[in-house]
């Protein structure tokens, strides 16, 4: 069964049981101005998000000019492959506004007047005597015979929904200011079946997207419901699990076994993915996790930064209430400032070098001592693009000092821009703090 939605000024309920589930939707934007780049087709994004939230899959998006022949050819293709087709635009009063007329021709139906839309036209022109009412204005009040009219709250062109030969057609207006209210108030209630699209996002640090996908090949290749989609970000990877369900509880019941299986898989180094999974959600960053843990445990932290130039501290300070866990820290770029500000003998720094485990260790320990913080992070290394002290760009030493001990790690962030090296180094620092806090 096929459904087509065309964007007009008004939409009618869809008299069809195949809503949601296996419905295949298609969006057709009508307007030469889209093809010439004069306007951006924001309607497609809006509609795709709305339909996804209703559990309806959008399989195709097409833009076509104001041309009857080309629009007819697109309709011919669309009815063979889609259950729901949405066309945006072409409902105005001018000669190039031909969406309803073309669809009527395609279906072999007449155009008729919708009384409510005619009444709105009458009121509009009665209240504006300086506006000349011309015969082409009447087109905006027309719907295709058999349509359920969809009223336009903010414009004059009426939309419509109809079913023909197992296909549901809907016409909507092109201007977003008209389309959005019509979709929200007229179309969505007709498409709602109770099923919605639910997602669960798993966040990982310490693995690349290609490795994660390879590790999970068996699950990804065999996925049905829920679906698994990886997304790479700078320095980390997320997995989005998605399913259609009637409630959050039903969705969670589907997510749980899939998530359990994902986290049980191991990296190439034999580390369970559960060890590098750190949070749920689109926006719950490593820094947020660390900030929350510090607050929960009532601990304070400081930092001494070289190559990252205060980025760790700035990231931490972005959170409201940061002063409860962070009193201040150090940016010590040159070897002389490392010595002077952190009270580290210059001769020792010169002996071991700026880019060294020794320097990272002393920076963290001294920062903790001088600020009397519970924890102290230090970062020193080579952001690039040139090497330093024989170390290639991307070499970073990170230390974390606590009352119990000082842990030092070396990370190699090769092949990245200077900006990315600094950003990823800070992520490694937050991850080191996170793992330490979880042990305490």
C-alpha cells in the first residue's frame, strides 16, 4: 500500500490502517527556487524529524521544479515505492503553483472548492479592501475531489489528504510558517498510532569508529530491531540504538539485551567494551561525568597545563557550580614558567625535558600541593605540527596526582591537527580522572 503526502494548506485524516510500522514515506519538495539555490529546503528536515518521531520511516527525499511533466514523472516513480509521500509547495495562486493541479491530473480527479477555505478567502479580502481579488486567488481554496481538507492557520492555501488505489496523498504549503502549524495541528494527529521512535545513545572513549564497528560486526550485520548506528566524534564514538514502541518501557525492554550484548564484546586488545563505555545520551560528555562525580564525592581538583593551555580548566569551568570542585590552576607553557609557578627545580626539568613522564608527574604533584586540592591533573606534550625534544607531534604525557599515588599515562594522538591533539588530550585527562573517581 502506498501513501503520498503533498504539501498544501490543509491536511485530512489518513483513512488507512498502514500507519507507522512498515510504512515507507517519501518527501517531494516542489519549487524551482529550491533547485536554483534561492531557498534552503528546511521543510524536508522538519518533516523527517516529525515522521521519525511517529515511527514512520522516510526512505526518499526529492526536489522537483515547477514543471508539470517532471512532477508527473516523479509521482509515477513514487507511487511504486512509497507508502506515504509528502510534497511541499506549489499551492499558491500563481501559474507556477501547480502541485494540486498536477496531482489531480495524475489521479484523474477534479478540483473542487472547500467551503471553509472559501470563507477564509472572503474574510481576508473583506478586511483588506486595498487588496484586489483576482480569479487566480480562488485556486488557493481548491482541494482535489475526495480529499479531506487540511486548514491553513497562517495562510490561505488549503491542504488536503486523500487515498486513491491504496495510496494516501497529502498536500501541504511550502512556506515553513504555514507548513509547520499544518503538520503539527492537522497532519500529526492523523498519523499518530501510539508508536513513537525511541533511542538510546551509548558513549565510548578509547576506541575509534572503525574498530568499534569491526568489533560489533556480528551485531550490526544481523541487526533488525533495534537498529544500531555508530557516530564518530572528535576523540570518541557513540552508538545510537533505535526502535519503535508504544512506550518507553517497551523500548527499554528491547534495548536491554542489545546493550548487554554490545558491552560484552571485546576490543582488539581484549578489553570489554563495558570498560570504555562511560555514559548515555547525546550531550553527556566526559567532562560532565567527571564534574558530577567530583560533586557527588565532595572532591576538589586542579590542573597544570602546558600544550592544552588551560583547555582542561576552561572545560571544567563551563559547568554551573564549578567553583565547588575547582578553585584554580596553572597554565605553564614554557619550561621557565613550569619551574617558577610550580616550584620545580629548573635543572631537573632541563634534565628530563618538557615532554616527559617526569615533568608531567612533577607538574601534577606540585599543583596539588600548592592548591591543596584532592586531585591534580597535568598535561604536557607536543601539539604540533613540529616535533619537540625528539618527540613527534601528538605525543602527550598526562599525570593524575592524589593523596595515594600519581598515575602517569602516555598517549599518542598522531595524524591530527593541532586543535584536535589538544582537544583529545583533554578528553584523555578527563577519562583518567573518571576512572580514578570510580575506584574510590
